[in-house]
C-alpha cells in the first residue's frame, strides 16, 4: 500500500475506544465502495457535516490539492464538479440556506453549457 493512501486516525471520545489509533488505507476504502457514488457522497457529506464548515477555506485547500494531482485526475474532478453544478442549476426549490449557491450554479451553468465537453486521453 502506498504511504499516500495510509492515514492513522485517533478514535474520538464517546466512541467507546477513545484514543485508540486506527490505520485507514483510503485506497481500500475507495475500492470497498465499488464505484458506488452515493457511498462516496455520503462520506464527503459526513466529513463536511461533522466539522461544521462554511466551505471557503476547505474549498481553497481542495483546489490546491487538485492542482497538485495528476492531470487526468484534475480533468475528472472538474468534470464531476461541473456536472454537479449543472444538476444543481436545475433545482426549483431553494431557501435561505442555499439560494445564493443555487443562483451561482445557474450563472456558472450558462458558461459550462457553452464550453466544449471535456475529452479524455
């Protein structure tokens, strides 16, 4: 296993195993998801929900990590994000919590629809 995939995680208080260190191999977690996009989304959702973020600092950090990744993975990440923006731009219902985000998606969708579809080498 690659060291990039290996993470040591301390179990949080209240879990019954406080302080225990657990080794997690992200590549194994990803493989166990077996291409299940909903499981992947739930993992990301759980991460952001648990740390209570506004998204800007984390978005910048994720963008930096993507910019340092392999060019093919950069293209895949952008494709995933642009398709998500297109789906969200079609959302009919909004409220005060997501209205600005959906409006931004609608504006970005106009640009995305005019751009040529990405091709992969």
